[in-house]
């Protein structure tokens, strides 16, 4: 294995590549150091998968998008317990990153709420807003945008729908 160390004045960073044992061959690991303790933070494995490393003491990892000093958006992955986690999505208002969407460990999606599972047990998508919650369905000027309702037991068959014909300016509510 080869090691490279950098020091930016406050945090030491180490990159380790080229392990010789078969279980870790051909990947790159990035570490930070505190004193003499090396902590793995990022790994690119031999198939190109990027891993952001979390453990029981590091419960979240962020990917922030921005310039060298300001994050304008981000995604955070949280380690909730040994077998669960959730994702948070952030955008910037002013200079503050604000959570705008969450996908919890059960697959519930919350837009404008940090606890989508706090609603009815059978709700998988929750949209809230500071004034009014809204879902916009947009289509081309000659299109027929629609919302379809399906059963999980027959996911390819619509049980009902709401459709708006933009050209003729009519709305349809229908079953099956």
C-alpha cells in the first residue's frame, strides 16, 4: 500500500491506495487524522462505487454543492441504527442550508416536512408548505397531464385518475 499525507494547517489528510490483499485490491481510501488517530471518510472501491463512511460515532455524511466557502445545496445521509438510515435534501435560503425533502427508512417521502411518517400510516408522499401545500403537474401546451391511482397489488393497472386536457380546457375524474 502507498500512503500520501497532506496538512492544511489544521487537519491532516491521508490517502491510501493499492492494497495488496485480494479483499481490498484496487481501491482508494481517504482519511482524516486527529492526533495519531486515522479515520476513514471516503472510499472508491475497485468497481468505481463511492462510499461515504459512517459508523456509530459518525452518524451523518454530507455532500455539499457550492463554491469554496458557501454551500448552496446538499444531500445528507444519516445512520439511524445498525439497519436503518435516511436521506435529507437541502437548498439555501440566504446563507442558511434548509432541509426541503426527506426520504425516511420506510421509503416515505416528505417535501416541506422533516417527519413524513408522522402522517397517516399509509401515506408515502407528504407535501407541505409555509402557506399552502401544492403539487404541480405540468405538461406540454397540447398535452393531457394526469395523476393516476394504482394499487400496490396491481401496480400496472390504474384504479382511477384525474386528468386535465390543456387544449380543450376540461378536467376528468375517472375510475378504472
